[in-house]
């Protein structure tokens, strides 16, 4: 068990580092070729469109496949993509079209990889260990999310990007090999139902659990806000706060640093967590948007981002752990896929909304509106859920995880 868990942790670290490197290199290649920030935005939309479509269909199939093998195949595909890009650069035939193809393929495989990644832990460890395991796993991911862009930026200055892509390919290969050590307790389903039947089953299983539905609702708000900040953060730093581009990089490090702290905090306090802490984290997350809408100081803005990272880490880890503890493992892929479908719907909607509204609503105004909505709905959601004590799921969840 410990050997399998260590293998997953190591694989996650390598995968996250390789992913951060890959994103950085693709952005550099596009910007060098076109000099257009609009094209960079278009590349991300190209990623989300196939990602959303795949998310609609893939959920029922995740539970039919070995999660370990699914993750390995996804890593191998990403390794091949990075290697192919490096070869096109070496041969002098690289064009922006290759990046678009890469984004489409990555957009297709990530909705397959992520549910499998989230559903594999219950197959190798006991339920009472899930909260701590998820916290440590998220901590590793956030460390790599912080280190990845910094290391990639240093490497770009030292060696040609072609060799960095080869390194990325090797990192994904290492992540694949690490998963070979995982001893997965997986049994293939003998009876396979039509896709539509499985998809409906996943939706029904998701909506049978009132608390999980509410968490998905708030998860959508969080992702919408992330989409908005994807568009507005750079002009907020450079125009609203009137700071140089270097400050943008410093500001962007605030959230993953906070997320890392929140993940570590969650591992220490997992037994005391309940509805109160859950909805409090959402309320504080809303307050961070309001703080950004009002602050004139860069230091306070960075501190606010750190706080946002801490509370969102607590919310996300609680959310994933609750699903893992509540939903039977044989339908875990379907349910996590529904959750991810919400994310892949709301995040690009946030991007599109911000791109349109920024011409009519000040950035501070958008932050204030989003923060107010999250704060109000989190308070209402807490009292609504708390008053439904007659629901069996809430009683069992409160007994297992702790009263808020």
C-alpha cells in the first residue's frame, strides 16, 4: 500500500512538472511566432472545446478501465506530443498548426486522465486515509506548479527550447514508469451498459447526494471566477495597480503558495473538518475577490491571493475526499466526470464573460460582483444544508468527517 502511494506521489510530481514545462514552452513558442496575446487566448479556447466535448462522453467509460493503465497511456501520449514538437523544431518544419493540434489532443486526454487520477486512490488505500493522502498529493502538485514556470524560465535562457521539449518527454516517461509500481485493486466490469444508460446513472448518482450537488454548484462559481481572473489579472496588475510585468509573475505565485499551505494545513486538521469549515472557506474565498476590488496596495493583493489559495485548497480537497468516501468506487469515474464537466463548462464561460464585460465594467467592479455572489450564496447554502438534517447522506457524512 505504501509503495503504491509513493509511486503515485512521485508520478504526480513528475506529471505536474512536465505539464507546467509543456504549458510554458507552448506559450513561448506561440508568442515568439505570432507576437499576439490574442492568439495565446485562442489556444486555450481550442484546448477547452474538445476538453468539454470529451468530458460529456468519457465518464461512464472510466469505470470500465484500469485507472492505472489509463493514466499511463495519457502520460505516454503527452510524452509523444512533446517529442514530436521537438523533432519538428529540429527539422525546421515547425508551425503554429502543430501547437493547435497538440492543444486539441491534450484537451481530449485530460478529461480521461483527471477522473482516473482522482478515482485511483480509493483502490489502493483505506477510506480513513483519503483526506491525508489527497492533501499530500495536492501539496506535491502545488510545489511543482510553483517550481515549473520558474525552472522553465531559467532553462529557456540557458538552452534551446527544443531540448527542453525532449526533457519534458523524458519527464512524462518517468511518470509512466513510476505507475508500474502501483498495485491497483481493480476489477473489470463484466456487464457493460450502453453509454447513455451509464451517463444517466452517473448523473443520477451525482444528484442523489444533496451535499455533493451543492459543492458542485459552488465549485462552478469558483471556476467561473478563475476564468474571469485568467483574462483580468494581467491588466489588473499593469493598469489598475500601475505596476510592471515583473510584478505580474510575483502576483501569480501567490495563489499556488497559498494552495500549498492550505493543502498542508488540511492534512493536519482533516479530522476537525465539517460543513462549517467547508462553507467558511467558500465565504473567505468570496471575500478575497472583494478585497482585490478595493485594495490599492500590491502587497495586500499578494497576501489576498495567498489567502485565496489556502481556502480553495481546503474546499477542493474536502470536495474530492467527500466524493471518494461517499460514492461507490465502481461508479467513481462517472461522478467525478460530472464534477469535472461543471469545471470545464464554467471556466471557459468565465473567460468569455470577462473578455466581453471588461469593455463595459471596470475590473474592480467585476471582482466585487463575483465576490459578493460567492459570499451570499455560501451563507445561504450553509443554512440550507444544515437545516436538512433528515437526509441520510448528511448524517453519515457528518459522522465520518466531523460536524461543522
